[in-house]
């Protein structure tokens, strides 16, 4: 995909930067970061100015402070300001490039300001921005407006108490709640059938009409929408802000519910290329056209929708139960109770992307939120490493956390997965996440909703989550007490107000998962609020708040518990207690008391009005008051017949207490028991049935009547989860038993059982351990951890690391299995070692592993997890080899077989997990053997061939190096080898050679891979043939001889170079051959010869050159006649060994024996008649063919004394072939009559 970069509309301009579409790789293992200058690697903090403020009231002034990053590159700093809610910025001034502070004296106490510092740099990081909401003692907000609570009607009854509590909590933070219970979403967004389009449109329109009606009735006060449950999901646009072409289409667009005047059409967009039909969008289908919000949103919108979260924490936890858990957690957070009692004002950041392509700082949101809401010093944040999200110490809690990485619908690399959120505690309340796919949140088990669903142990803190990076979110107003919904709407409406928003700003996909009314800073309600009435007045009392910086208390009153409430205290009360004399006897009133705290925050200070505590009363004119209500009611369901209640007695005139119980969400409270005065505890013997919820309240009784009820508490009839909490257990074979714990948690109501049984993985029952199948019994109320003992067999000889599983099944008594349904046990052998010179290491990181050892006739590796990409995460068993080498191994079928596992042979330049390497592997699937390589450090790995060859274990692999050429081969039997392919890769002379293995982490097993028949060859190429000799043997034959200096050649290659030519292959002869006869030579020609020895992997260097000249025809004749070949003595061409005066050369030409006298009729002279004329003739007979290199010429002359021999005056009469002889007759051109003195002869030359 082409990557485009942001344009700049002038260095000093205030302009919005858009980004082009870019792909967020699903499993992004490495990202190239942009660079600044020559040495600085860009990080997201470079793009964010860490604005903070200190304040003073006399005189009023706000002093802004910030640090300089890349200060040598800063070219300008400009400060802007506006009031909160304003739409345009006012320039405060251009500051010096080295300025780190500015004092604004043009401020007033009690006014909230918004600051923006814009920094320009002359680097690739060309700008940085900082935003801060600031003020001096900004007044409290007592009325936050109206919030429309839209509830999935299918949850109304089951969650009635919790929803009622939610409404009280919202009222307690200043909201007026308008509630609508609407039908559950009925049309599947993936249904593309036209028959459902109208129904889809109608259900969206119905919900929207309720919201619009409420807004139109009071547009000044309606501020937010809280979608609870499976409220119809609007889809809109044709977008893919994560950049994936298969994800183009309509995404969830809850902004639809917050837009009161935008034009949401459904008439033009056609987008049907997405791989998920949810994203398909065509005209009239009930999914909207706009990709950008048609207009700014009037209302903040948040959604708590935990439908289709079917796997995590477990499938047994229903949607209703997940929603109940969420409501209870949100309640505890608002009240600062339970696990939220002491949430640290700290942040956590896991930045897996860094600055993508040098220009997209996705984590800028995180740093902006931390600086403006938590602080500027590094003590208030943790920048964590990959996979550190769920491994923080239990004491580390975070108000805000952010993580990003290559994503899928259920994960973000380096952050975690939906399964992690379902299994492990995430200790952050407000969460931002970013990565591919999961920003489209309306998908089963989606990662963006996972923090809200929480985990099985219910100790995960997440209450809100949003997809931030495309675009960035702006949360700085939360630093001055605003809600997360306010920040969401601010981000959705941002098109130019906040700079560097990034790609996707103002798009429809921007949305908030979670309660939109939640705030960063909660203040606990005043404890022990009690109420009593007598004499026509009402008296409120409470204990002093334990909060710090308490300014006092405000008291509010309403005629209804749902409000609206009117503040009774003009000024805050500095001590607890309030008497209301402005009441009417016989009337009912509800009071709310809220703690007022001065918050000191990074932006200055503001008055924070805390969560309200409520008390209701009927005003009595009597002089005697009813008892004060009990408070601090707590419940502990210890067993089905032991539910203990405890409370605080706040009255001195009660006659006793009445304990009331409601058996389920839809039931009425009925009297359970009564106890005497001054009693503060009670035990309900139930029984509490499994799956039932008991709700309790306590009322003080007295002579004048009953008190207001205490707070309500609940006891879940939960049998709990049964789990094997230890996911991996290492034991040595010498232990007697593998001791595996089994836990019960999340409830203890009723007796339950679970069966635990063993199952082979690579260990075998009987040989390595004793099989078990045990049924464990947990008594009613019993959560004591139990154990299963699995006997381990101490084998007599060294053993490979082998694994088995203990699994849990068939829970009874209403219990369900937790996430941990099995324990993987790896049996190791301390007596087994790895044979020298092999060494072992783990490159990168894997989930877990056992030792690699030599045992059972093989080298074995047990490993859990791993991968190869731009880096390697695997087991490596290695040794060093120098230069050319060959490594061969038989790879047996691994246990168990895993489709994404890989095992094979590898050569590396070093032991850094990103180093260049070459490998040959076998897969666990049918993709076949591959030769792979990484050409450069941290580069991508490539694999050849592209097609499948179906090679899989058990199989043989061989990897050879010849220079920088690497050859991969496979064999089914270790004898017949097939070359897979070869590549050229530069490697150091001394390299690391070995066996590698990684397994599929998704199978959650140790895999045992074994390597047998391992061999190494270091003399890969044969030695060159030695001492070659070339000897002529005939005119057409030269004999070659050499010494075989190798013992590993497959053949010898003989090359020949003729005169004036180049060496070419003459012949290939078998191994162990030391002679060869060249019969394709020309007589008298000189040839050069060289040889090389070759084998499977290549050829040796060439031998020395041997030279020989083939016999001439005359030399051959001399040899045949036993004459000297060097032309001496009787071997001279002019010699006549027979003494007949005929020279050797003539006899050779005529095919005569050297020692035969005379011409033997092969040379005759005479005459012939032609046309009456007589002509001189010469007849000669020669071999056919003529000896190579010989020339024959019949010549004539007129004078022997001064001969002028010429062949130009002769004419060939005939040429007759008789067998292997040719007879040629030649005559004089002139008749004898014309040349009376004439001589004729035969001239032979060579």
C-alpha cells in the first residue's frame, strides 16, 4: 500500500493535518521509526509538549511549565489560550525557542482556561503540541445536566437493583437521569438480506427519536447518552481507518445518537468488499452513508455492550452477569470502594508502534492525557515493555493506561488479547487501545470491549475503553474534573480545533466503550449518613470524610429520590451535620450530602464535589424521632447456609433491627429476621440456592417507628469457578509426584465437584507417568485449594523432556470451569545433557521451554511458542563451523503435531535474534519444506519455493554451504536427495550451524521435536586432481592421466582448450577414474587440458594445465615404421632407410613402407593421346583419405638445370577410388610436340 505523508500548510500556520490511509499490520513485529537529525530516533513523546501549571491566588496568575525536547531543533514556540468551551484560540504570544515557562497574569480566580503550546522544529518531527485545561480554584459543578439512559429492555428485570443503583450514582454526581428501556437490537448487522433493512432502520430510528425528543424538550441541559446493553448499533460509512482493504466498509457509529441535526442518509454508498458482512453497506440497508460525522455532536455518547463476549472470561458467564459485574464495578469506583479504594493517579503506556512511518505518533493521546491529568514527572507513569500489561505488580494500579500494537479483532501485539483480559487482572480504570481491526468493536469477543468485560476473578479494573491513534483523543479537560464522555465528544467534533489529530479525525467510527459519566477524580461520599426527624425538622449527621483537602460539605434536597435536587447550603459546611427546619411535617424528602474537596491537579486546582450519599425521611412533628438508620452494611456469603451480615448501629433509641431480604432482582423485600437493640450482626442460614442473588437491608425499629433502610448489599449464590491455576509446571523425573493445584474462587455456595484426568502429549502414561482420573470434592463454603498428585516414573536412562496434561471436566453443583482448564506438565531429566560440542540457547522469547538434551538416540527440544519474522523467537541448538559445511538430520514426527510449528536446520551469522540467517524447515501443515533466509539484520524472512511440495516430518533435511551459496535438500530416506532450491547469502567464515525449533503458541502445548542421524561434513568440495599429464598417442588421440587426490568426488570434469580457443567441457568421467583418451583431436594440433573433481554441492578448483600435441601424419607413419619421431636419423623426412633414394616423406604420402624398395607401382610416368596429340602424364596412388596435413602437387618444367616447376600447366585427367586407395592421373597442359623438352614430377609437402 502506498504511504502518503501529511502536508504542511506553513510552518507557522495553525492548520489541521490529515493523514492518508495506512495499514496497521495484524502481527507487526517490527516498525521502522523515523529519525530526527542524524542520531535521534523519534518517539511519541517528541510530538507532545508536557504542559503543566502552578498557580497563585494573590495575585491571580497561572504559570505554565514545560520541558524542551529536541531543544536544538526548536525554531518557534507559540502559546494560545481560550476559555473552556470556546471555539477559537487567542494568541498569547510567540515565546523564545528556549523558553520553558510562561506566567499568565491576565487570569481570574474561578475561571477555567484552555492552553495550547505549539512548537515548530526543523527536523522530521516538525511539530509538537501540548494542551492543558487550567484554572485557579475553579468552582464545583453541582448540576452536570441531563443524561439519557437507554437500557436494553431484556436486561431490565434481571438487573433492576443494579440499574437503580446506577441511577442513584448518576444523580449523586449531579446528573438528572432520563431513562428509556427499549427493545434489544434484533437485526444482525451481518444480515445483508433486504427483508431486514426496514426493521434495522426502524429500530435505530426509534431509539434516536427518544433521544431527539428529550433533547428538543430541554436542549440547554441534555448533555449525554448512556447506551446500556444491546442497544441497536448504527453502522455508517465506507472506511477502513486501520488501512486494511478487507476491512473497508461501514463501522459502528454511535455518534449517530449524539448528533441532533446531522443528515444521516442511506442512499448512496455501496461498499461490499469487506471480508465481514457486518461492514457491507448499500443504499437502503439501514446503514448510513456518511464516513465523516455530518455535523458536530450535541451529546456525549458512551456504550456498555457486552453481548457476544462469549469466550472470556468464560463461556459460562452470561451477558447479563457481565453487565451486572460492570455496574457493580462502576458503583465501587464512584464510591472509592473495594478494589478502587486507593487507585493511584498514575499512567501506563505500552507503545508498540512508536512513530509509524516517522509521522504518526499514535501514543500521543496517552502522553497528553498523562501530562494534563496525572502529572509531568516520570514518577507518575510506567512506560512498559512488550507483554508487560498483565505482569505489573499487584500494587501497581493506574487511573489511565494506553497500549498499541499490530492487531486482530481479539488482540494487540505486545499488549495482550481478549483472553488475557478475561483471565488476568488489568489494573487500569480508563483504557485507550489501538491496533488493526478491533476498533470496529461490534464483533464477538472484540478486544476493545474486553477491558469492560473483565476477568473471571473479577479483579480487573477497566471501566472505559476507546480506540485512539487514528485519530488521537484529547482528554485534558478530564484533568480539571470533566467526564470521559466530554472528552469523547470533544474528540469526535474535532476537525481543526486541536492540531495533529491524525488520520480519521471527525470520522464516524470514533466512539466510547463505557459509562460516559465517569471522571478521573472521584471523591468518596460522606460516611455514615443518618437521618432523623422530630419536632417538624430534619437532622442529618455523618462522619468526617477521610479525603484530603476537604473544604467542607454541601447538602441538597429533593422531593423524590431521583431529583431534581436543590442545594440547601449557600456555603460549604466545615463540620459534619445539618438541620433542616424548612420542611413540612408529613412530607417526604430525600437528602443528598456531598463532600467538597479542593483538587490540586497538573492544571492548577478546582473544587471537586464528590459522590452523593442519600437519606430519605418523612418529616415528623412528634417530639420523638424514629431511630437513625444503620450504615455500613456488609455481607459475606461464606456458604449456602452461612451468609453473615454486619452493620453499624447509629441510633440510641432503637428497640431492635429488622433484617429484610429480597430473593432475586425482581422480588420484594420481606422480613427475614429481627434482632435486639445494639446488635450489629446476623447470620442468614439460607439456604442460598446456586444462581440466586439475595439482596439485604437492615432497618432500625423504635417506639416512634422505623428508620430509613440501610444501604443495600447482595449475596451471590455463586458456586464459583473451578480452575487449574498453574498453567505450566516443570518437574524432574526424580520427583515422586507432580503436585498440581486445583482452585475454587468467585463463589463458595454449595458443595461442588470436578474431575481431573491426565492426557498424553509427548509423555506416555505408564512409561513416563501414571495416568490419573480423580474427582475432587469442595464442600459448601470451602475454597481451600486442593491438589492432584500425578506419579512420575523415574526412567533408568536419560530421558527427553516430555509433557502431559492434567485437565478438568464435568464440574457439578453449579460450578463452572474457569479459564485455566488444564495444567501442562513438563517432565525433565537432570541427568540428561546435550552432547558436546552442541550448545543450546533461546533466541528472542518463547512462552516456555524445557532443556534441549541428547537422549533416547536423538537430540530433543521441547518448546512452547515462538515465531520467525524480522526477528527469531525459537530454540537453537548450535555449534560453530568454518566456511563450507554440510549439515544433515532426520527430523522425526513431532509430538504433538501442530500446523504452525516449524523445525529444521539453520545457519546464522551470530546469536542475535535479528541476525542474517539461512534455514531449511519442515512445517506442521502441508505447505511443504522451505529454504528461508534473512538477508540483512532485522530484515524480513523470505521462503522458497512458493508452492507446496508436501514434505513434512518424518523427513530428512540437508543444508550445504559452498562459499556464499546455500543449497537446501530433502529426502524421504536419507539416500535419495532432491534439491529444494538454493540462494546466495553473505555469511561470515565462522558461522553458527544448528537445529532450530518453535511451536504454535495457540495450541498451548509443549511440542517435542527430535533430530536423529545428525551428520556434519566440513570438506564439502573434493580436492583438485593432481599431476595431470597429456600424452599424444596418434593423429586422433591424446591420452590423459592424473592422480585422484579426493575421496568425496562423484565425477571428474575434463575441459580442453584448442589453439586460439577457450576451455570447454570435453567429458565427465566417474569417480576414482584416473585416465582418459581424447579421440577428437586434429593431427598436429596442440591442446591444453585441465580437470576438476565434482560432487553433489559443486566442483573443486581446476588442476594444473597439461598440454599435448597430436601426432602429425608423418609422425604417425614414423611410429608405424619404428622410425624416430623427432625427425632425426632415419626418421628425417628426407632420409631413405631402404637406400632406394626415395625420401621418407614421399613414401609416407604414398602409403609405402619405409623399408620397401621403390614405388611399388604407386608413382608412374607416361604419355596419353588426346585429339591426336601426345601429352606427358604422371600417375600416383595415395591412401584415401590422404594423410592429414599432406599436400600433393604434380608440376612441370622445361629445364632441369634452371627448374621453374609449376602446377599451373597441368590438368587432372582422372581421380579413381579403389577401396582405401585413390589413383590420380595428371597430364601436361601442352602437347609433347609443343614442348619437346619437358619434365614432370610429384611434389609432396606437409
